[in-house]
C-alpha cells in the first residue's frame, strides 16, 4: 500500500508521461476500484467494463491531474463513471436498486446468502442515497475519511458525523447479529 507522498510522486510522474509510474498506480488501485464499482453494480461484467473505462479515462486525463490526492481524484472518476452508466441505461429505473446477488458457490451457501442479502437490501433501501454512498465508500472500498471528504466535497469532521449517523440508521433497520455478519463479509471483501 502506497503512502500519500509516494502516491502523489507516482501521479506526478505519470502526469509527465512515465508509463511505469502509471502502471504502479494501476496495480495499486485496480482491485480497489473494481470492488468499489462491483458493490455499486453487483454485476461482474459491468464492474469489469466500468473499471476499464475508469482507467482509460484516468490515462486520457492524467495530464489534467491538479490535486494533491490521487486516490480521491480516482474515486471521483469511478463514481462519475458508475453514475454515467446508470444514466445511459434507459431500461434501468433507479440507480439505487442494484442489489442483485453474485454467484457465491454451492446451493446451500447461496440460499443462506440470498436470505442475508435480502435483509441487507431491505435495510439499505431504507437509507438515503447519500447514506448508501457513504457506507459504500467507507465499509466496502475502505476509503479513509479524508479521501471520502475530498471525494464528496465536504469537510472530514462532517463526513465522520454523517457516517456515524448513517451507521446508526442502518443499525436501527437490522439486528446486531446481522450487522456483525455484514461487517465480516465486508471485511473479507476488503482484506
């Protein structure tokens, strides 16, 4: 994992055309961006396509990079790419109702997972889109609060407070045992 100074150095080198620096950034973030997009689409092929689009956009626009935080810039591009995807899909009615199940293995495990995901879907649908976005960035993508704040254009303390409130609303919708299961699933995904 890159520290912020190394990440910025690589981003500036990539901005100047250094392909090896861009490759290092790509290797650092490909899985994180895929996971972030997958959680928003819950479709493997769509997540793969959109992840490719994100890195093509980054490569095309790296010369415009002016921030001191590459990961926040990258997640902004990923977030906007997902939004553009849903806007362009005329058959899709609501960007927030994308809670399909992935193929997770044997039938018994799938049945248990389906029940669990149905409960999670139910609880998440009751949250606002901004709460879901915040929980996704923090719990699924494991983004630091500072990066989330930059991504959302808010101050870090406000993001922390909003996260705490969103988590409380989620806790109010599901049992503590289910919340522990969600945390464990998310932890496995981001570990």
